[in-house]
């Protein structure tokens, strides 16, 4: 019986070895193809092929620059550079900071102008400012002040974004004029602009009936906006359509049609007189009554 058992085991072992041999043969047949695939060098782009692929785009860029041929196309060129490329945006300023303090920190890189908005009621800084340099190189150097401290606060300095005013002006100049509208809304006025300054800026468009400058009641300071009422609606339309280049003390203005029903009953002029009792207010009320009677 023991001899029979050993013979069976030997036979089983021989069968397993035969199966293993067959598997090894199959693997050997497949291996050459796999080895060829693995050992084949992958096609890599040579430097010459890369430059060849980049050459058309580089040529196109070069052609564009040659066609334009203006210094504004080169951002590193100071001559003819846009104001935004020469300006840095600074935020995180202490609220008690002044233009002089900001200029003392950023003026080391070159001549600069600081524009710092302030709260109308308190006159304190809003915590951010724009510093415009005379050259792009100076603005680039000013970026190194990012994360510097001022008055115990960390500053964040970045490139200023291009203003979207041009797109807004283009939209307003193509806007259809409402029928009979004689009043325009004026934005981005200097805070120290008075009625005479605004009147002189818009006198070229036609005869002006009235100019209103809203004030902050507590501080009695101008809000930086105005309402200009012309005697004819065609003059108001001219002011909106021909507003490109219109400035007051170096600030570009935004002009739009005023579709409101005039000022509130509580509105007063800069002298304190209720607007409804002024000549322009009385004329407006008479015109409103006449329109209501016709309707």
C-alpha cells in the first residue's frame, strides 16, 4: 500500500511539473513582444522640433508687435505705458495714515502720486490707496514692499487693475436718450468742486437751467456727484454722447441720463435754501404741472 501511495504522489507531481512547463513556454513566447515594446525608445521631441512648433506663434507675435509699433505694446517700456501699468494697489493701510506717510514709504523708488480715498463723515482713510509712478520700473520695484508693515499692519501690494471706465463710457454714449429728459447725472466729481466749476464744465453743451450738488448732512461735504439740468433735452443728450475727455480738475467724469422725478422735497442748495423755492425748482414744478395737465 505504501508503494502505491508514493507512486500516485510521484505521478501527481509529474503532472504539475508538466503544466508549469507549458505555462513557462507560453510566457516565453509572449515575452519577446513585450520586451520589444518596453525596450523601444519613446519618441521625444527634440529641441529643434520644439522650436519649429513654436516658430509660427512666435512669428505671429513678432508680426503683431511690428504692426503696432507703439511703446505701449511692451509692458516694460515706460514711454507711452498705460497708467495702470505704472500704478500699484496698496491695501491694509492704517486708518489714520495720510498721503505723506504713504509717499514716505513708496517714494523711495521714484516720483509718485498717492490717491487715497477717505470716508466723508470722518475724513479717515479707507485703508487702501493707489500709488502711480512715472515709470514701469519704479512700479515693479514697489511690489517688493508686499507684506511690509506700516503702523503695525501688514501691507498687501499688487499691480493695479486696468479701469473699466472706458467700457462704461462706451455703453453710455450709445445709450438711447429718454424722451424729454433734460437732466443728467454726473459722477466722479472732485469733492471740492462747487456749482460754478460744474456749470463751466458743461456750459459747452448748451444753456444750463440748474446745477445741484448733494451733500452729506453731518459733514456738509460734497458726495462727489451732481445733477445738471439743461434748458433743452437735446443739450442733455449731447452731454451724454460727447462725454469722452470731459474732466474736472484732472478727474474723468461719468455722465448718464437722470430718470428720477427731481430732487426730494427736503433737498437744499449749498446756501441752505430749499431747492423747491429756487427759480429752477419753481420752473420744474410748473413744467411738471403742465405735463400732468396735458396727460
